[in-house]
C-alpha cells in the first residue's frame, strides 16, 4: 500500500506507480492464468473431497477448508483483473473493495495456517503414532481448528473490514482500491507496528517455522524406519509445501514489512515490487491441488479413477493400512523386517 498524509494529495513516486502500464499488464496476465487454473483445479478438488472421499478424516477436513478459500479467491479475481486493466480505476464502490481486499489476505493467511495444520497432522501420524491413534478420528478437532483459523485471521484483518479502502486521485482521474491507505486508518504508529508485526510474525513466520520443523521431523523418522520410496514421497510433499511458502508467501510478507517501514519512516517505496509479489501470492491457489495429490492416497486414487487411469502411480504402490487416508499420517510404515505382515511399527518419537 502507498500512504497518503492527507485526503487529497499523493507524491510523485506513488503517481508514477499508477501510470506503469507494463506492470499492470503483467499483473493482469498473472491473475487471468491463476483464475483459470484456480477454478478448474480447485473445482475438481472440491468435488472429489466432498463427494468422492470418505471418511472425512482431519486431513481431508483441512483440505476442504483450503479448497474453499482458494475457490472464493478465484471467484473474486476477475474484479481485480478488471481493476488492473482499467488503469487502477475502481468503479464498484467501497463495499466491494473491502470484500476483495479481505478475500485476498484471508486466502493467503488461511492457506498458510491450513498448510501448517496439515503438516502437523502428518507429523503426529508418523512421529507420535500413539497420540495420533487417539485423536485421528476426532473430526471435531479439525473442524474447531478450521474455525479458529478463520477467527484469528478475520480478527487480525478487522481494520480492513471497517475502513474505506478506496481513494480518489484527482491528478489521474481514477479511484484506487487498497492501493492507497491513509495513515489515520489506525490510531497511532504503535497500532500500525502491531498490525504489521502480527501479520508477519503470527500469521507467517511462526507457521512457516512450524511447517519446516514438522517436515524435517517426518523425513528424519522415515529415513530411520522406511524404505526409499516412503522417503521419496515424504520429500516430495515437503518440497511442494515449502515451495508454496517460499514462492508465494515469503516474498510478499517480507516486502510488505520492508515497504511499510521504508514508507512510514523514510518516505521511500517498494510498492511496485510488493504489488508484483501480491499477485504471485495468488499462485498458491493453483499449487494447493498438488499438495492434496501428494498428501492423500485416497485423493490420488479417486482422481485417477475419474480420469479412467486404472494403473496406480508409483506413489500408490505397496500395501497400506485400510484405516489410513494417506501414507503420511500412518501409524505404521511399510517395509523393513519384523512386525506383523512385514510392517515396522513406528513407536519412537521424533
């Protein structure tokens, strides 16, 4: 966001950003591609998760929550595309502007928290199997977790829900949406600092560290007790999730913090770079179906059945416990010597 110290004037740096047609075109193209892939991939994923996947385990509930947020983003992106192609001119009023902005950021941070929850679910399944055995069928925990995510995210984003985020720029004859924020949107500089640090630390940095910890623990555990194919599957899932964090979420959150500090205290701007990374953050809604593919064995099987692919992929070879929905939330890991039916019980903690 750019900042205005009063209600009528913008500096030359900010005005030049709105006249950068190359950047607006690039962002519009990104949003168009994301919208097509989002609605196609997540529409298919939602149908499979709701109507072709049973039972609804905690992991599946988290995936449904993630898919829902992605689909809502895909439905509002055409408004953002129109806004960009009209030269940052918003014509749908402040209410729709608030809704669009809220969906953008709620999607980002709910996606982060949901992927962290999925990684924790995998970690419990492999590194703490006895505890997981006691809680895995308690779907209410997953539902409560999803509701808690939304409550936390919407509470943090509350200032965006109560503020007019449109701004008329008389020099260019346009009305922007979320591209210009007034300093008095929050009562003090301390309030701005608390808002931004909450976004960065609570909703990004801590979940990122938890996710890395969980997948490192999973890979270490499987390296000790499983065959090579199990390790490869866990690594694929870890790489996919961490790629989403690194490509989609990290640049935007880091640049948001850096741009805000430079803008508030030094009068400088990183807004164009931030704007580009905000568009890249939407790519997570396209990559999430790949997370489902690696995370849920049943999701893979249902997808291949729907596509009439009768031969199981290499991800699905080997016997599995009928009570599992994925190889990553298993109480037992296939392979090795000893144990009933040639399985090694995972009973040691990470």
